[in-house]
C-alpha cells in the first residue's frame, strides 16, 4: 500500500487520500500528547456523536409516543396508527428524491439548520396540539358535530409527517455526507464513525422509548407530551450550536462541488428551465434537451419559445419541474455502480422478522409474556452492537465488499432457524386457511385435517384482535413505533402450548440474524458513501430512502393479506425469500465490483 494514494476526482473536487496506517499512527501520537482528551471533546467527531445521540433520542421518544397517543385518541383503535404509517411511508416514497436534491443544491450548514428547525418545531407544535386534545377532548368533540376532532387528528398526522421528512433530510445530510467529509475521505475512519453512529442508534432505540414510556405510565399522556416538548426545545439549541461549531472547524464542509456547466450533470430549478437548457443528471449524459437559447434557433424562435413558457401557470411549471426532478433522481440512482447493493438493502425491508409489533404480537399469541419480550429486545440490541463491531473487524481484515458477502451469508444462515420454526412442533401454521380456491368438499376435508393437526400442536391459538394488525415502519436506519404491551395487554391467557420449540427457533433466528443484518447494513451504507459523487449524494440517498419505504409497503400488504397467527409461517417464508433476493443482488454487485479497481476512496 502506498503512503499517499492517487488523487480522486469527484464532482469537480479533488481529494488527496492517505492510507489507514498513516492516519492511525497520527491518531495514536495525538492521543499520547497532553490535553488530547480535551481536544477530542472539542473535535468534530465528538460533537457529531453528541448531536446525533440527542437527535436519535428525540426521534425514538417521538416515534414511540405518537403511535401510543394516536391509539389513545381513537379509543384504542389502530386506525389512526395505520393511517399515520401509510402517510409517512408514502410521503418519503414520493418526496425522497426531492429531499435529496434539496440537500445537494444548498450549503451544508443551511440544510442541517433548516432540517433541524423544521423537525423540532413540528414536533413541538404537534405536542402542544396533543396536550390540548387530551386536556379538552370532550369539549373538542362537541364542536362542529365532532369535525374539530377530525381536524385535530389531521393536524397531528401532518405535523408528525413533516417532522419525519425533516428527520430524513437531516439523516441524509449528516450521516451520508458530513461524516464522509469529516473523516477526510478515509475508509477506516469512515467505517469507525458509521459503526459508532449505529451503536448510538441501537442504545437509544431501547432507552429512549423506555424513558418516555415511564413518564407516560407514572404521570399522564399530557405530561408525556410536555416532556417531549421540553426535550425537543433543549435538543434544538444544543444540536444547533454543535453543528454550527463542526461546520466552522471543518473548512471542507463549506466547499461543495461547483454548479455543473453545460454538458455536466445537474437538476435544473424551475427558473433555470425557463432560461435555457434542461440537463440530465450524471456524468454519462448523452444529449441535452434545449428549451431556449439553443444553437441554431433565431432570435424570433427563442422569443416565441420563451413567451410560450412564461405563459404557462407558475404552479404547472413547478409541478413539471418536480416530476422531472424525481425522474432524474431515480435515473441517477439506477446509474450508480452500487445500484444493486442499494436495491439489495431495500429488499431486506420486506420482512416480518424483526422486533416490530407484528412479530411481538405473534409472540403474545404463542404464550410469550411481555417481560420476556422486553428481555429479548434487549438481547437483540446487544447482538446488533456485536454486528457493528464485527463490521469494523471484517472490513479491516477482508475489505468492504467481502465484508458484505460474509455478513450476507451469516444473515441467511441465521434466518434458516426461522424457516425451521414454521415446521417445528408448536407452530400454529394452517395452510387450509389460504386455500379458498379448492372445491367445498376438498376444502372441508383439508380444514378438518389441518384443524386437528393445529389442535394437537397448539391448543390455545387464537386470532389477533381486530383482524388486521397495524402496519409498522422498520426498526433500522430506522424506527420503532408502538408499545406492544399496550396493544396486546388484554389478550386472553389460555392454556400453554404443547411445545415452545417453534417460538424458540423463531426468536433465536431473529436475534442472531441481527449480527449479520447490521454488519450488512453498515457495509451498504459505506459503499453508498464511497462510490457516489459528492454532487449526487443527497439525491441518491433520498431515492434509497424511497426504495426502503417502497419495499416496506409490501410488508404492510403482506400483513394485511395474512393477519392471523396461522398465517405467520407463510409471512416468514415470504420474508426469507425477499431477503435472499436482496442478498443475491448484493452478490451480483460484489462479483462486478471485484472485476474493476476502486475509484473513489483509498483502501
């Protein structure tokens, strides 16, 4: 390995790279000098960690509380929670490319500060509305024949959705762009910061919902809203100060790729489209569509074209620009070398094999207590942390691409336990419930046999209440939603199952698979950071978020189509098939990547 890597040019910015050994030696020397701890505490990495921890803590508290609040508001019904989940997923799916394009087009400090302000102000206003609704619910319901209540529900869902969109923009800006610049484009330091941020996310994923849940349990929902409101106001000030300081002490953050000129990649603003040229994003542009002032057009023709465009309604012109921006963003995503790796990660979102409300609700129907589930969630967090440690070790020993291959194999091997649980003793799976196309006689016979087998395996199996369970957003780069002990605390306590082998295999597979899952997630995250040009990081990561939510919507459809515990085995098998497809896509990317040298960053 050379002491100084060749210069890599991306988006018009030339970056010189050093080897990991040189940087590690420099870091050890810095740590050995007096006052190094104080220097680190004032350094950009520590400030980013603290800011990220405050942001994640607030996100986890809010995402946990809002679902419980919506359930309480609607009489312990899951309708508002389901609507909220679909609105959030749909908005990111539709607006992900636009959010990423906005991140690319604006200075880094403006993006971070604007996202931070919008997110925290939205949560603060939403908390105030919720406090008023909880305090004066009966009075509000009596106004306008109850329509004021509907207005309040709508305001709460819209504000919560705006907060989630702002959080998505902040995540793209900080975790996909800022830390790449802060680490000096060094692979080793970038992997370390990615792993540390994920460890912070894992810890806050457990402690934050627990803290606000205790406040809501010991006090009231109104006090819980006030607690979240106060946290967001304090967090807003601290994060704003810390991010501003990081921006000042890292001069490279103030430098973004220059606006591409003719023939280069860009996504035009509406006013730029009316001025002249419409360019396609990316370095592989084959041709450009000339709107005005194109070569070969006379002055009269140019004046006529300009007149026709300016006569269009402004709203229509902006709508066309939004559609074009989304289209160009998806094209830029598809054109990336890491497209298959990103798609592979997105396919992992179509699964019920995680600690969301669906899986834990199923566990309740199989005789698992809430306290035991809480313990299992803690163990899963520990295995997730093990995955982040394994990622850093494997990346240093075998390289980033090989780390993804090893993580994929480990993930799939662990999920085989979940497949085995479908056919193990104690499984309630009954395929007869999914065969309405059979004739009546055959269907009746199969149902009788299936019912007899199910009765022998599981005496206390019963459907979840409400028929269709609430959809949940995933718990990764990501979100925990509801308190399962609240949703299922009234489940009947029947006789215990004849065997716990099935449920033990299921959770053993889910928990151990998180080691490979988080290592694979970090691998793809760093591949996106390393291989995407600086001028396209925002839009490509925005489209990646859209793909994640799109595949998660399939998870919603799966659960809605097969909501009973007897169907859960089918959902497990379908989930493993989607995950296998995702890892196959990554294997195809890895095969292609090994055939050509790395282009962006030094190893």
